[in-house]
C-alpha cells in the first residue's frame, strides 16, 4: 500500500485499473499543522493501547530467548540431608547427598526450532497489532481534530451571522426613526 501514480495506459489506449505502488509507506497528504502533529505524538506516547502493544512486542522478543534456551544444555545441582534415628534410639544415621544433573538435548524432533519459529510469529503478530493500534489512534485523533476545526469554523460563521443581524437591526432602527419603510 502506498501513494499511487497515474495509471499507465495499455496498448489499447485504455487506462489500466491497477495502481502502481511507489513505496511501502502510506503518505498522509493532509497536513493539519504543527498543533495536530504535537497532539498526535503525545497520543502515541501515552495511549494505553499503544503502551500495551509495545509491552506485547517486548514480551514476544523475550519469548525468543526462552525458546532458544530450550536448545541449550541444562545443569541442575541438588543437595540433601537425611537424619534417620534407629529403632533403639542409641545411634543415629546421618546421610548427606549431592546431585549434579546435566541434560543435553540431542534430538527433540524439531521442537526447539518450532518454538523459535512460533516466537518469531508472535513478534510479527505483536508488531502488526502495534501498527493497527497506531493507525486507529491516528484515525481517532484526526477525526476528533477535524471535528474541532469544523466546530471552530461554525462558531466563526455564527459570529458573522450575529454581526450581520446586529447591523440589520441597527439599520432597521435607523430607518424606523427616520420614518423610512423598506
């Protein structure tokens, strides 16, 4: 999706219906001014849906590290102590135990690679959700800002109407006082 150029003509002289994509970025042709741009930047920094999408991307990126860790060897250490008195109660049996386990994943049937692939897909999904949230916030803000501008314009038109009505009333008073009708 992107800005389009005029559609080229084919050999029959008819305009083709397929637009030519010039870039992968949609360019906004409406410039609402620096006030709007500042408000948009603030909204993109503070809106909860944007913050949530950013947090989801960060969590998905950590998911890749977790998925890759399943391919690595695992080491565990354990220490234990057992106290067992004998039945007569005169002697005690004390046993200590220490364990060291090393697990090396030799073959997991592709499970680790599948986990990494799934984590990458989760990142792509989270980034897509961020783009959608960003677009929705920008759309909501643009609609609200345009409604504000329209309301301001309506107030200006109403003020012009009030000024005209006051002038018409003043002229009517002047005519009445002068005894002129119409």
